[in-house]
């Protein structure tokens, strides 16, 4: 038996309905208090039905991301012929041992020479000045790193991950530079972090969500 189960839904509505049944990749950082958009308390409130998740589907940046995603993924495939890029719309992977750990991925990579499986994740970020640019200097923001770790947990077959970031440098309200910057991660180099996140996610779900017990709020570092 594989360490995961793959589901493919027919509509976005079915896919969204499934997301509330567990922790997804974009929510993993919230468990550790490392998300810029969601606290661990808010995540608990959503998963226990006390709060509705914000519907951001109509926002301009979300619509841009939806439309740009297949184009950027296609360009990545052209620039990296060493990989077969596999993508299914409305996909959801579920960890077999911990079924509340879910993953909807932007793509699966297969190394043609070795057969190794990896993750493709696409991101978009606007860089306003030195501070936001530093978030992407030889590293990726913590919330995105947590997302990759989460996918390693959900899909044990993944041996590496590539986060392909579209970075736009903005000055005086105008985009002055756009680049695609890939970041490569090997599972074997992340084992300690994977274990730490996995333990935290299991504890959050079993001790807080299932027992309907509010977690202690984790305040972000300033």
C-alpha cells in the first residue's frame, strides 16, 4: 500500500469542501505560528466550524495566479527538460497513516534519468524594497518552506521539491523587473524539520481540533 491516497475532484466546489477535512499545505505554517495570513487560533476555529474561511477567489491577485499558473508551469517544463511535469486539476493527496494531512499540489516532477519523484510548487511575489527582497535571497519565506515540508509528509514518495517563484520587483508603483527563480530542496536535507512539523500537526489536530480545545495563540515574531 502506498503511503498516500490520491483523489481527483470534478469541480472546484468539491475540492474546496474536501479541504476543511484536514490540514492543507498553505495552512501548515499557521500550526507553528509562522503564517503571515492565518493564526493558529484562526486555523483551529475554521477546522472546528466556528469560523468560515475567507473567500479570496475573486481577488485580483488570486485570479492572476490562477491564470498564470499553467503558463509558468509550462515554461518551467520547457526550461527543465530533465523532468516530466505531471498535473491534475482539483487534485488532493491524503496521507494514509494520518488522513487529516492533505495536499493539493501544483505539480509532480519525475526525473527522467533516475525516475525520482519530486514536487513542483509555483509562487508569485511582488518585491517592494530591500526587506521583501531579502525574504527571497538564497532562501524562501518560512510559510512557503513549511508548505514544502508538509507535502513531504503527505506524500512520502517525494524525494525533492522545486519551488518556482515569479518575482516582480516594484518601484514607484511600477514593475521594473520580473524573473523566475527556482529553489531546489532535497528531502534528505530536511528530515529534522519534517519531523518537527509532523509532530506539531498531529498534536494540533488530535489535541485541539478533535477535542475542540482552543490552542494557545502563537504570536508571530516582530
